[in-house]
């Protein structure tokens, strides 16, 4: 009956726990079981949503374990990639007679076991922690989906969101296209600036003649942007 530790190095910096911190927690937990760890497997560069058995290191660890062996991980969310995948993993572990201990949940989650302590938090606290772990995993999956969608839109050259720059508008296909009326105003802004109008004077002129509210800072940004475009065109 062997005990193996599993370290998960998240790609998300907000969920990242240092390898040294995880290793210390695993070793301490192994000592509490009176069974020192035979080895520690490190998983790195894998999405949290990927099922544990399909991960390079996780799958190899599972295949290397036999009946009576134990896997220890610091956080349940690192092995229960979703509620459905978590259920399938626990069924697989039960069939293979492999124990899975999650330190944050306080023990073995694949098999019932006798409590070593008379005082415990009770099932409510354990369920709360488990739901929090699954919520964190699902949030990571949702975040990954959003990032994937944004990357896809970026590759297509589509607008990614946020305030639409003055002089532009988003068409039905999601692309930024020139707003003809505002582009004419930008041309007027550039001409006034060439005539040495101040940014504040231009801002006031736009308000009086075009009913356009642009701060002097907004006017300055438009002029700077136009200058950069002109320089780029000369290169």
C-alpha cells in the first residue's frame, strides 16, 4: 500500500500555489497517515478543466497505482475538474480500490473511513468546502471559454469590446468600421490643430457647432493618434 503525492501548478496565477508549499503540505499529510510518500507527481501546463485521468501526469499516476494505493492532493478542485468528471473519477477510483485524499477536505473522498478524531467539523462544513472547490473549477472553465472566444474574435480581426473609439462603430458582424460623420469631425479637429488651435478651443468649437462633447484630453488623443497614423504611412 503506497502513498503518492500530486502537485498541480496552475496556469492561472490567481490559483497558483508554489510547488514548495504544496510539497510541504503533502509530506506533512503523509506523516499524519504514518505512511511516507513514495513519490510526488508534478502536473504543469494543463488546464484545470481537463479531466484528471486525461492529463499527462495525472493519467500516468493513475495507471501506476494499484489496489490499496493512495493519492494525496492539496486541493480537491485540482482533481475534480467538474461535478460530472468528479463523479466519474470517484467511480473509477472505487473500482480500482485507490484512495484519494484531499487535504483541504480533510481526508479520503473516494472511500468511507473511520475518523481518527472524535471532534470533527461535521458534514455541513465538508460539503461547503466541496462545493467551493467545484465552483472554483467551473469558474476556471468559464474563464477559459471566455478567453478562447476572445482569442477567436481577435484572430478574425473583430472588436473585442470596451468603449468604441470616436470615429468608429461596430457593425453587425462585429468589426470596427469608420463612422463617416465622426470621421469628418476628426478631419476638422486635425485641420484646427494645424491652424494652432488649442485642445480646449477645439473642444469648445465641437460643442458649439457639432453638439459633440469631447474633452480637451479626448481631442488631444485624437490628434496624437492621427499623428501616429501619418508617421506610419510615411514609413
